[in-house]
C-alpha cells in the first residue's frame, strides 16, 4: 500500500511542478489572475487532496477495535458497550495529538488521555462535537490518508445522516464492518440498500469481524452465508459478489497474527486507494492542468498575432474586442435576474407542496386516530407523525434537487453559448487561424450538478433525519396534552383537536429551511456565472493590456517580443504534451511523463480546452 501511494504522491508532485511552470509563464505575459488562481487555488487543491477511508458498522460490532487494529495501536476507546458518539478523523502525525472541532466551528486541543471524554457516549459531549481529529504515526495514514470512524449506523440521530450523506458519497473507500456472530441482520441489509449501495457501490469493502469467536466449522458456514447474502444485495458486483474479508481484529492488534486476515485486507486497501481510485484523482488533476496549459497557449497565440500587427491596427481591434466583452458581460448579468426569478418560483412550488401535504395529512388524521386504541395512539402517534414528515421530506428533497439541476443545466448552457460567441469574435479579430481561442465551461456542469444533487441533498437529508430532535420539538407541547390524557375518549378528542395544529406548525417550520437551500444554490449558481465570465474577460484583457504596453515601450521593435512569445508558447505546449503523456501513464498506456520542457507525443485526448475551472 505504501509503495503504491508513494507512486501517486510522485505523480502529484509532477503535476504541481508543471502547474508552477504555467503560473510563471502567465506572470511573464501579464495574466496575473490566472497565475494567482493556479498558485492559490489549483496547486493547494491538489496538494491538500486526501484519501478518506470511512468505517461503518452497527454498535457492538467491534468498530473501535477494528480501527485500532488498522492503526496498529489502541488509539480509540473500545469496549462492550456503545462508545463512539462523535465522528473521529484519524490522520498521520509524528506523535499522538488530539483536537475537538465543535458544532460552533471552534476547535480546541486535547490531551490524548482526554479523548474518551469527547468521543464516547459516556463523555456527555456528543451534542457539542462536530468531530474529533486524532493524530497518530501509523503507516496506514501516510500519504494523506484520513481514517473516519463513525457512530453506529443504528444510532438514529443527525450524526447518522451526516455520515450517510456527508461522508459516504465522497469517501475513497467505505469499510462496512459485520459481526460474524450476527452477520447481515435485516437492519444492516436495509441500511445498505437505502443508504450506502447507491452512493458507494464501487468503493465498498465488507469486513466480517470477530472471527476469532467462532469454531472452524462455524467460520466456514458463516463465511458462506455472508458471501451469498452479499451477492444477493449486490448482484452486479464483479466476481459474483462484493469484496469481503473475514477478520480477527483483536488477534492482529494483540500479536500481529498473520492468520488474522489483516494482511490481506491491508493489501487490498493499498491497491484500491493507490491504484483504482488514485487513477481517477490523478487523471482529473492532470486534465485540469492540461486545460490550463491550453488556455494559456491560446492567449499566447493571440499575443503572437498581436505582435504581427501594426500598433494602430492592434489598438483599433483591441477596442472592438473590449466592446464585445462588455456586450457579453451585460448578457451574463441578465442571467442573475433569471436565476433569482427561477429560485423564487422553486420556493413558491415547495411552499405549495408543503401546504398541500400538511392539509391532506390533517384531513386523514381523524380516521387514523379512530382506527387504533388509546394505548397505541399514545405510544405510536409521535413516531407516526415523524415518519410521515420524513417520507414527504425525502420525496420533496429529491424533487427540489431535480428542479435545481434543471435550472443549473439551463444556466450553464446559456453561459457556454455566450462565452463561445465571445471567443469566436476574439479569435476572428485577433487570433491566428490555426490557434483560435476556445474556452468552454462544460466541465462546470458536473460540479454544479453534484452540488444540486449532492450537497443540496445532504442539507435536505440532514434536516429530514433531524426532524425528531428539532421539528417535532415545536409540536411537543401540543402532543404532550394528548399523551397525558388518561381516558380513551379524551385521548382521541385531544388528538383530533391538537395534533392538526402540531402538524401545521411543523410544516410551517420546514419552509424556511427549504428556502435557505434554494437561496444558497441560487447564490452558488450566480457565482458560477460571474466566475466563468470574469475568468475569460480578465484573461483576454490582461494579455492584451500587457501586449499593447510592451509594443508601445518597444517603439515598433517587435522581433524580441515575438521571439520571447514563441519560446513561451513552445514551453507551454511542451508542458501540455507532458501532462497528456502523464495521463496516459496513469491508465497504463505509457511510461511516466517526460520532463515538462521536452515536447512529447500525446497519447490521450485531454478534453475541452478549459482554463476557467
């Protein structure tokens, strides 16, 4: 695992080096915005990339013991009772460290001996803690691996939603821990079907723990049972079923027993993280750098063409280009009005849906109340209301995400068309025929779409899962009247009178939350439009400003400028070729890329020339 991750790290360094070279060239020709973006956004993003290994499992399945076995030491508290109450991020550090990040955003350093107080149920801090970050010098954690230990998936609270919708979709690998003594219970099957398989099917690794508690015959029977059960759950998995490793974590933790099953698991994790997933991460980083090189190269082409023009002719054409840019900017500004109007329409639709749901629910309540006896009414009424709200909110959340994704697609399409018209006009006036400017933002569609369905969905589902602790609290005083009633008839009477008010109040409390979701998304979409346009406009304006200034300073002597620009263009093309070669190497079709300054043949398409994302 360490060797494979080191190869990934080396490839990342190569990409970062090429990006630094591109930033230097951008500075030389006056594209300071691009240079700043490369240095402050793109390079740090690549350098800060982390592998997230998330561990899921029900209470009492030995999760903490398993994590400790992976780390090779007793880093997390473990025991026979439910322990983990907060998310634990374990990262590499030269010595044991600990800090707690609170829900307020504040963080405080902890003495490692005080960890138990903050990460366990008994500690009493669960409601205050967002997550606890532990540092430990484990080989598993080198090369930016973060191990995420989670509360039990049968812990029905908001943290479960955060794990499911926040961590699982962006995890590089998900380890689902099963207990050999009670493997694949119905609750686990349901959790996997409804919460995990859709978002993490190709990154899911099953571990069958506590194998040391079984006899040889029992081990064989349980392994066979679990393999068949997993094959039914994931019938389309390669090899007839998902990856599953029988494991005796305690045997590995105590004496590094090679028969524990841990060596095979560690080898698989290393291959998975450093090869399969890493290939995609490296390819994305190299492709982004290649698009940046293409964007810079196109602007160098414009600079070359400008050097060949008479200064008066150049100034006249630059004025025409600036007019075109202003027209384009006004058209993009109109999109902000469109986004605002569409966001208001979406909020109005959600409000109508919520009102319709609440009224229909209230109308149906009397028959539901009459259909059960008083004891069942008192016992199940709160959970019945909660379940109905959750069911509706999940469906409405999906509808909301779909509406926003459609809006995003429309806005992105219009933005692309507008920017394409600008680049075509600039290319016609200034660009050489064999190197027109061609900056597209199609790749933003993916990012914005992910935000619509992913981050928005996360926010909605966090809210849905928090209904019991938040929304229904508003209805608690009214429900309490019903629950305290002693006489059956009085129970029903109170329920029919008071519960509708509680339902309508709860529905009203949901509206601001959905409004915030829509407003936040609209803001993100507007920022995308502004950012895409400004990136193009600034890039073109900066290179033209620098070129005109240098032409005036040189008083007609352009040969030196042409020569320097030609060398810069050759250098940038070589960088792009090297990046293309590196991408081919990532997928096994070429050796590692040549030096960035040496041209090499490209073996892989780099996609659209996009310097804007």
